[in-house]
C-alpha cells in the first residue's frame, strides 16, 4: 500500500484497518484529521488520527507522523497518551489509533486566566513523570507546550495529565528528523541550544519548555516580549526575559527563583531533570494550607496513578491537533552561531519570513 493512493478522507461508519469504526469527527490540525472511532474487537473508544491526503506528498510530514507512532509505541505510561494501533486505511492513508481523551488542553485552561501554585503543582508533576518515562526510553519530546499537555477527565471525577504529540521528538537510536540546517518546533518554548540546532541535546530542553509553561501559567504573560519572530529568537538566545516578579510581585522569592531557574539560558544552570523541577515546585507548597495539593503531587512523583485535584470546568474533545505555532526554520547549520545570524537577518526581515513558514 503506497502513500500516493490516499486521496480522500474516511467516511462516517467506515471500518479502518479492519478494526476501527469511524463514529464522528473530533477535529483537525495542519497535517491531520482526528476522528472518533470505536474498536470493534472490544468496544474501546479511540481517537483516530489520519494524515491529510495533501500532507502525504511531504516526506518530512510523513516522517513526523511515523516518528510519533514509533515514540508512542515505546512508551506505556499513564502520563503519556496511549497508542492503541497504527497502520494504513484501505486507500493508503496512514493512521494512528490512540486512547480517546475527554477534557481540555492546558492551553484552554490557561486562556481563562493564571493558575495558582497549588493548581499547577500536580500538573507539573504529571508532566514531569511522563517526560521522565520518555527520557528513560531515549526520547526527547522537543515540542512541549500547553497545547500538548492534556487534562483528561477521569471516570472518578478528577483529572489525569497526558502528554501529547511526539511528532518532532528525538529518538536516540534514529537519524535526525530534520534536514541539515533546519530547526522545527515552537520557538517560544524552545531552549537556546535547540534554536541553535546543536546535536548534543538532552532532557534539559524539555525542562526548559516546562519552565516557560510554569512562567506563563503563573504570570498570565509570556516571558519574552517580542514584536516579531526575529525579536523573539534574539530575546531567547540572549536570555532577555521579563522577570516573573514584574508580573507577580506577590510571589515569594523562592517561587520566582525556581521558575526562572527552570528555563535558564545556560542549560547547566537549569534543573537537571523534569522530576527535579517538579520536586522543587512541590517543596514550595505550604503544607498547612495546601495539604491536599502537596499529598497528591507527592503521590504523582512517586509514580502512583492518581489524578490531580483540580476541577474540570469544561468538557471537550479537542485532542490531537497542531497549531499555527508549529514552525520550520530552514537554512541553518547545526552548531552555527545562530544569534549573529538572527541579528543580521532581523534587519531585513529574512528571519521573520523563515520563522513564519508553516509546516
């Protein structure tokens, strides 16, 4: 079955892979459709992700899709969305069948306002243990952002954190996803060494992204003020961020220090692992007034399958899409001094053009 055969989307009621019956549409991203389906073997509800016919012409997009499937096939952790199956439709479309999640993304939650440290701690812990599982399997996520953190409703009424979208993850035993001189990701969550296309990336790129998420969640603002993409890149590479205390002067100094250390410009100054960051956040919780949050977070960090105590204010099924923040930055050699290239291009706008080239 060749990719070129795929010319149409699946239809309601269609059986995919001889197993999954399509029941409806959940949404779509830039490169894929997501359908609600049911496994006819056991009745399990799944989210069926299929590449759009037009995307199949791009070897790079197909590679991202296959990479996500490979990464998820190596992971079996409650904080990572579960891959049920992968394969091809009768018309040749690639598909991934994943557990169907009901809830909302962290982005949707943050769009309604800032979160307290007590609300954030269990979420950070859930993300951290999921990332630790990925790192232990030799996988760097490299695109962690609020859109890729899902707060799934549990049958018991709480929430379970799920990490989504390993499409640009780095697997230690496979070739690089990107072509030489190309960086893929969401710039405002990318660590400087990732923007510089360095080859020796490690788990601290994901720690950095989690630190930016922490900042945004507490401040209800972005750490790097920029008028355009080139300004953003320069600010990140220079570490030119707005101090958290300017947005939240009420936060204790210890909280500010933990958050800003998490996404320090120099990776040697960051927390070494996501778990170390989550433990530092947990240690900030006052036991007297936030006992439940602290106990829940500590249980998550011990690897127990527990839910966060945060309430679920809305019920949606907006899982498994990508956003317009997913950008490709072409033409940069790995290890090249990106900062000076950014400075030079910013004058003429060439870098801004590159950063705005959507996948």
